[in-house]
C-alpha cells in the first residue's frame, strides 16, 4: 500500500511539472505574439506574415552577447527560371585550370570563367535584394568620388537595388552623379582627421554604428569599398555571400611567410609565423549585414584594446581584418580581379580587371606621411 501511494505521488509530481511547462510556454508565446502584433508583424492575430523583418522575440545569442537587431531576411534557395538557356556545366573539367577556384574549407574563389552571369543574375533577380555600399572620402580623397560613382553605375550590381553611403568631411564638395533606377546616394558628414592611419582605423566603428542605426533591417548585403578606386568590369551577384573577403592583388601569389600580417604578440591583430590562409585587402570586404556587423564590431573592439595599450597594428584596420578572417573563415573569396593594382598592370591569371586602385601620389593626398 505504501509503495502504491509513493508511485501515485511521483506520477502526480511528474504531470504537474509537465503542465507547468506547457503553461509557461503558452504564456511566453502569447507575449511574443502580442509584441509581434504591436510591431505589425502578425496581421489580425493570424499567422499570416506581412512584414519581412524578424520578430524581436527571436533574439540571437553570440559570443558578444544577446543582440536585438532585426536583420532583413534573405531569401534562400537557388531557383532557376524555366526555359533559361546557358552553357552546360561539367563535373569533370573546370573552366579554369590555371587558378584555384575553391579554398581548403570549401569556400568558392570567384574568377572570370567560374560563373555564368546569365544564370546567376536570373537566380538573384527573384530575390528583390538591396545591396548597401559604403565608402569614405575625407580630405583630398573627395576628388575620387565622381569616378567611383560614375563607374559603379556602369558596372556595379547593374539591374539591382543599390544604396551608396558616402562618409565625408566635405559634403559640399561631393559632385552630383546621375543615378539609375533603384540606385541612391546618402552623404554622411564626419569630422576631419589629421592622420590617414586614424581615418583607416575609424572606419570599423562608423560602419558598425551605421549598420546598427539604419541598415540592419533595410539591406540584405553590404560591401565596404575604398573610394580611390574605379570599376572597369562587372561586379555582380556572383560576389554575394555570408562573409566575403578579397584576395590582395600584391600578395595573391606569394607564400604566407611574406604576408604583411601584424607580427607583434602584443597586438590583438597578431598572427604568428606559420599561420594564415590568404592576405585579404582592407579596401574591399562585405557579406550579409549580420556577419559584417560582427566583423566590424570585433575589429573595433580589438583596435580599442590595442589603442589602450598604445599599440597600432602595422596596417591598421587591414591587419585586424586579416586576423578576423583567419579565425572566422570567409564563405566566399573574390579573386584580385575585384581589387586590382592598376588598370595598366597585367598578370597571366587576370583575364579581366573589374575594380582597381587609381594611381595617385600618396604624399600629395594624404594629410601626413
């Protein structure tokens, strides 16, 4: 009799715990649904989604803590249009045999000949994407704005929605450039700085804040580009990925012991000898808003630690970017076609120059040596 009573009590306790859990979950879901109604995410108490943004109830837990940013949802799935004609693919023969088209962690490396523009444009046209693009033009660098924007309008994500964000200390000198359909420019005033190194290191913080304040729920992808550059060929949706780095045009064919990583163990950007995958250009990187946000936030935090210890990495933000990419592998790499040295420079592997540095006298345009 005593054993039966004990078993009955155990069963009651078990069902009590289950019932309590169900009540808690139902209460929590109601609170979440109520918040979604207030935000206009659920219509009339039904499950019909009418807003593209995620609910704040769906918080993300990261190494940096909990973030409540609402990231604009990307539409996944590589859907091809019926009846679309394009070149047959081969499982045996690659279109390029002179370059590597994949990394050791299976990320694609994009070169001319490794994608079909007709097919890939058709796939991404269905997704109604917005690509945010940032550039900094401080001091005499404002002279590069016109060529940058005009050439971008000819070659950069043509046919897609692009919103440029230009940081400058001289907004009155920004030239008027005619934009195509679904293309726009926002000019953001920032203070002047006396050292080009400070300009370089301040970019990560400004990008982080821009994503937080405006872009997180407004764009699908972002690219951060140097202004002293010009487009000469297609830069399109083949470049899109979760986290995208560009292989540096001066160091793409050298061994990693020659990479100009930060070699001081005192710096947060330190990469020991014998480590490293590629050397990435600081003048072009991008990806999804969420991934680039974590990149900029991490680099800004690491540079702040260095600054507190009176340390400046050898190549400022580029050094910290390379450290970040070493620990957080890019999901896609762009070949040096996407950040070449100079339109007049040649190399056997470069079949097309898409984007390149503009020749200049650094001593003349930089505020300090």
